[in-house]
C-alpha cells in the first residue's frame, strides 16, 4: 500500500500556500499531477479535457486562496476537486445533463499497460480477470481503483464517493467477492493480485 503522507507536513505545506507562497503550489502540482491525470482519464478518453480540468483546478486554487480552509490531505482535496470539475464538464457537454447524476458516468478500471508481460503466471486467469473487472459497477470500479491503485484508506474513499465509512467498506467487499467468485481464487489472493496489477 502507498505510504501515508505525514499529516503535519501536509498541513504545513498547505498553510504556506494559503499564506501566499506560490512556489509551494508548484511543488504540490509536481507531487500530484500524474495521479490527477491518471484518475481523470478514468472518467473520459478526452485527455485534453483532463489536462484542462487539472489546470483549472490549480487556477481555481489561486483565485480562491483567501477563502480556502486548512487541510492535512492535499491529494484527497485535489482528487475531489478534479472529479467535480470533470463531471461538471461532461454534464455540460451532454444535452440531458440535468437528468444525470455523478454515478451515471462510466469509470475505466484497467490494469497498468506494462503489466501484460508480468502476468504470465496468471495467463489462464488473465482474460477471466479482465472480464470480471469489467462486470463491476462503475462505482465498484472507482472504489477498487482508489483502494488498490491509489492506496486510499476507506475514510478517503468515503469522502470521494460521498459514502459513509461502512458503505465504502461494503462496496469494496462486494466487488472483491464478485471477482473472487468469477475467477475462483481466495480472497487474500484477489487482494494481492489487484494491488499488483493496478499499482503504477
């Protein structure tokens, strides 16, 4: 699992930004832009839209700095902001946007492109696993991605998906159970495989 950020360091970095340190905003961008881009590309194949939305998130930070509150989890704050921005743009592009909820947009769950050659010991299960991953609901896919690709804790996943803690745990548990039943391997092994193939 990804190492947990030092919350005090995160709080200090964010505080420096709130006080007007623009150099620290560049540091924040460098630390998180790749993760933001990968997450954004799960909602749309329009990579330029994702890049524009990331830029807008950071421009918005500059514009609204004086009204922003404290945080000790910058990554989570940015992921939430980007998701909200992308969904808003996708809704605006859809003529029936007023009828759409955040859950109506597909989420692309796939393993890292460089993993095919490294899954030789799972050759007989690989296609089945791919099909099993696609059988999950988009909400389950996003939760699995956030847990095993981004290494988020259940509380963080709850925040991004607007769920309570128990619901986020249940969502991931049901997704793992569904995968396990389809490809017939133990629960613990599923966890190891998901972390291994989704981790980038």
